C-alpha cells in the first residue's frame, strides 16, 4: 500500500468515529493521540466517518464532529472518507472471499438462530454460530435471504501485538465464530469494513479505545483472509471518574462542544486530554508543538486514567493568563462580550485574566465592570454606606470632576490619596463605598484599574447613582 514506498515507512493514523452522537471527550482523546503520533512522525492523520448504521447515524452528528475538530484546530489530512459511500468496494471484497471459499452464504433463519442461542445459554455455553452452512452443499432452504459469514479459524491462537498492552493472546474457540460480514440486505458489517478501510486507506498504526480490543481478533481474521498486512494496534485504557467508574455524562463525558460553552480554551482541553493516560516525566503543561514533539504511544499508561475537573480548570486558568489580550478579545466574542474597540481593554484584561478559570467567567467579570450596576448588594451597602461615606464620595466625585488628564490607574489613585489625606481617613473609608458605588458589591478587582477602565464620566455617573440610591 501507499505507506511503504521503497523502504520508506510513513506513519498513517486515523480517527474513525461512528456518527451516532456528539464527539465526546474519550473519542477526542484517541483522535488527539492519533493526530499527534502522525504529526510527530511527519505522517498522516486521516478521518473516516463510520456511517454504515443508517438507523443510528445522523448528518448532524457528523457535522458536530467536524465542528469540534475545527474548534480544536485538529486538521485531518486529505479527503474525509465516508463508509456509506463505499458499498461497491466492500461488495467486491465480499465477492472475492466467496469466490475463494473463505466466506459462505448462511441460510439460518432468525428463529433457528434464536433457538440455537437459547439452547447454548441454557447449557451455559458461549453463544456462537454453529457452522451449519460452513461447508453446506445441499439445496438451500427457500424464503431465507442468506447472510455472508467469514470462515474464522476454529481453533488456535490469535495474537494481538498491542503497543500499549503488549502481546495479547486470544483462543479462537473462546472468542470467535464464523461471524457475519454481510447482512441479508447485502450491507457489510462493522468489523469487516473497518479492516478493509484501514488497509485501503494505508493506515498502519491504529490508536483506539480498549473497548475495541475484543473486535481486534475479528478484524485480524478479515486481514488474514484478504492477505492484508495487519496494522500496529494501540488500545488505550478508558477514562474513569474519581470513583473508578467509567466516565458518565455527569462526570464530563459530554459533547466536546459543551466544553467550549463552559468557557474552556482549545489548548487547555487538548493539554488536559493528552495527560489523560499519557505522561512525559512530570510535565503538565504542553504546547501543541511540544505535544507533537513528545507524544509517543509507547508511553500510554496501561491502566485507566482519572478525569479530574480541577486539573482542567487549572490548565484553563493557565492558558487564559498566558493568552495575549488580542487573543482574549477574540475569544470573548464567542461569549457575547465585544470589547475590541474599548480604549481600556488592555487594562481590563490585564486585571481580569489572572482571576478567571474559564472564558465564561472572564466574560462575566468583564460584564461586571462594564455594565453599570442596576442594584446594590444589600449587605455591602449596609457595611460601606455608614458614617461619612456619602460625604467622602461627594468629595471624591468633586475632585474627579475638576481633574483632567485622567488615564491610567495611578491617576485615579492620586485623587483617592488626596481625599484620604484631606479628610484624614484610612483608605478603607473611601475604598468600600466607592467599590459598592462602582460595582454594586464589595468584591472585585483593584479600584484604580476599575476607574481607569470606566473613565472619568462613567465613574462619576456611578458615584452619583449610588449616592442617590443609597442616601
Ligand atoms: N467507529 C468506532 C467507534 O466510533 C471506532 C472504530 C475504530 O476505531 O476502529 O467507536
């Protein structure tokens, strides 16, 4: 195949989602691992949409997967392959196997199959097809559309060389039977098409969840029947929640795009995912370039990884802090906050990006400053608006009004200092009521910065409003 040209080996990996729902965090992790491994090796990462199950697949789910890839900047190489468009290819290989006597038509009716299964269960036996039509030579029963079954080995060992788990030996009699490769309506089955496509697409390194490990021997049967070279497999252990259970929706196994809505940055999410089940010493922060340089599936952990929201928040806070203000302006637009033309956006973001764990939080911190308060926290008012508070605010307001050239935080600080000195009061005496006047509550970023961001007019307006409302 295309992967080996005159001794040149190019790593080709793939992500092969079934579009039955949204792209979730576990799927994204294997996609990321596959992407990184291809990129590290100067190879290719391809995307194959496994949309053969017409009843369960949807266009929206495919679009959701593509949208998530776009958001995260994971770009697949070449055209996207859709299994639904490859029936002719699969039919050709089914015919080949039939012609070569490696597959056969099975006329067992549904009722007969159910009966067989029930008998096996009653006898505590593994349920499997009994090979009735494997070497059938008589006249097939009428009225039954046959399925096509592959002749799987009846005994012996199927060895899976796994790059994560080592060699895994399966006994044919324990796990195999002549499984169906084409249904009665001619449609090919999952394990059959995966093996064919991986081969035809030149995929030589398959990284996927270890929930697929039990499919691998079946796929190996297909590879061998068709004389295809078997790819290298890496089966990645699952992601668990803190209780050691498989990750559920509640724990974060939701649509990847929900992470965008919650305010996570692509870098944080990817960095978080790369560390779920893979490590490089004790390094926690990885830029995309570092991931591409350092990722190696041989370092994938052998045991399940634990999903930890605090870690994701910590990484997200790190990436928000590290982002340039221009990047943040752009990112915030996705959360309805438009500050691209705000003249004090630099001060605003410098002040706030240290405080937010998510972009959504950052967006609401921005709003808390930029939107004039419409109400005041009762407790804060009670605490701050006592004694000379109104007089102090009035004095401060008057000084602001006559000052010009107020630009940076320290310009406002000097006026506060004048008031403090003149009235012989502590900073708290002006700070508290001023904070409530400007922000409606007692908490928030440095007042000097808040005022510099708001500008003189808005600051004076908020002070006047607060005096009117609270005196
Ligand atoms: N389509 C399968 C899934 O979405 C993955 C197949 C594979 O990776 O081999 O679970």
